[in-house]
């Protein structure tokens, strides 16, 4: 047998612990036995176990207390409880508290084999289902790149060509352009789609912590290392590891990353033997990495190793044809997520969106949509709900009326303002919200145009 699951036996009778350790070890499981519930909690604190097999009747902390406490602190760990026939009521209570199954003493060896195997298979299936749900997300069955611009069509074609290969990819582009989404799409259409997609922001952690996160560490290798920890390279084995903001990685870590890529192995902090890895790397940066090479901040050999296939994402201001499609996509997703009726963008808002430069790119657009969906009333989003920086972008909102008569800017402004006033029944406060101006401004302009409000 080659089972890798770890099982913890808890029984105040050492002979029972020894017996079950012998029986289950022969099945290929890694087994450890302790004689109290408190010892079991201490062990689980140090090391993760897939399954705990515990007696119910024990001094100090009985099996029910152990199931209750461990269920709160270690929800991923499964439980099988052992009880005498006369205490079946306690076994039922253990099931109610979260135990997966129970077995009555005395039991035959074959019974423990069957129960343990059945429970572990069920736990593994539930973990896999949760992993798949997390991977697919709640909004779509696959990660998608939205847009119909020529630039986006070229990007999608490039993704389709490179996804089946196992080559390292370097994704560049401004912050908020969707570099991680592109990495997810590449993974989704790759031969590694059934493996993990693991992501880490290399700029978010200090050097020592980032090294431990990437490569793992051994127990006692530094203060606070109370247990062995698998690094993300190991977690992503058979899948894809996305290294975001790679341009901010320190030179010392760049050396270790380069070695990992060249040798296809990692050395956990404090370990003496390297671990073989099988991971596809997709890296991303929003910095001028060529300038960092010239200043010595980024290793040239690592750059060549990472950029086997370069992918550049243009900023949203250079993909104007994508803005409204993205906005509609986020409108639908946000409305569904927060449970409100679907909303639409007014023509004026659509025009403002296409005029705005979106310095924060797709991320700024998504955040703006979420903000206006929450704050706006009714099913049509009007200019008054938008942040001021968007309403004042490049040109006055008075110039946004598609289909209005031509003429001077003052004529357009006058015609648009009057139309909005008529549509709102000359409610100046409501009209000012739509126009994105102060009500006093409407009064001044009406006086300038010589227009008296209807009585």
C-alpha cells in the first residue's frame, strides 16, 4: 500500500493505541497514538492529520469534548469514534457534533479497515469538491477575458496558442489590467487544468516570509516554526504557480528562484535535502523590468528564464471598445452577487465611461461598478451616482448628449439641461444629480438663458 493519509489514535488504554497503530500502518497509513484528548489537541496544533480515531470514554477530556473542540479548531480533520455498545447514545451525539462515523467495541479488524477507508474517501471527495468550487468560482464556470477590441482578440488568440505548452510565461502590464486573470485562463486551458492554480504577491511579504511561503520550512528552522510547512511550489505541484509582482523580488531571493527553475527542485528553509517539483510558472510585473535589469535590481538570467513567452496587456484607455462590454459584465456579476435587481447604464453614463482614462484600469472599472450599484437608486444608473473624477473627465457632462442637435457648446448645454429638467418634472435637485452639478448652477444658467421655470 502507498497511502499517505495520516491518522491519529486517541485512547487512554495504550494497548489499544498500539494495536490500531499496527493494524492501520499495515494498510499504508501514517499512524500516531496518544492517550488523552489534551495530548491529541496538542498534536493537531503541531501537525495536520486527515483522520482522528478516538475512544469516547476517557478521563479529563472525553471523546465528545475532543470532537467538539477539534471541530472548531481543525475543521478539515475527520473523526471516527469508538464506543461500547451500551454507550451508543454518546456515539450518536458525536455524529451530531461532526464525527463522520463510529465503531462499537469489541470490533473485528476488518471493520476498522472498512470504516477508515470509507471515511477517508468521503473526506477526500468533499475536499476535492470544495477545491473545484473555489477554483471555478461562484460567478462563472471558467475564467474569462471580456472584450471585443482588436487588442483583446489578439490577446485571446495568444493565450489559446500558449496554454497547451508548459513554457514559462511573463505577463506585463499596468496595475489593474487583469494579469492574474490572464494567468488563470492560461492555466484553465493548459494540460495542468486539473492541478492547483496557486497565486502569491511577491511584493506583499518581507524576504524571510516570502522564502518560507515559496519553498516551505522545517520545524524549528526559525523562531515560530512549530511545524513543517509545505511551500507553494510543493502545493502547486502538478499545477501552476502564479508569481505576481515578480519585479519587486529581492536579489537574494531571485537567486533561489532561478535555481528552483533551473533544477526543478526547491530547498525548504532549514532542510538539507531538496524536493523535486513539477510546476508551471507564470510571473507578472507592472514595473519597467528592463530598466531594473540595467540598474542591477533584477537578474538578466532570471528574466530570460521567466520570459520564455512574453504576454503584454494594454491599459484600458487603449482598449476603448472593451469598456462598455466590461462594464455590462461587472454590472451583471455584482448585481447577482449582492442580490439586487439588474441595473443598466444610462446613455450619459456610457459616454462618460468611454471618455474617462481609467488610470486604475479594469480593477478601477469593476470597483466603480460595485460602488454605483450599491449607491444608486432605481434600475438605471445616472451620472449623479458616479465619482466626481469620472463626471469631470476631459469634458463637461453637458457635452455627452448623443443625438442632440449640433451647434455651439452653449447650445448643446442648454438643450441637454432643458431635456433633463423636463424629464424630471423640473425638479432641480433631481436634475442636478443627473447632470452632476450643483442645483444653484441650474438657477444661474436658467437666468443666463432667460428661461423661467414652469409654474
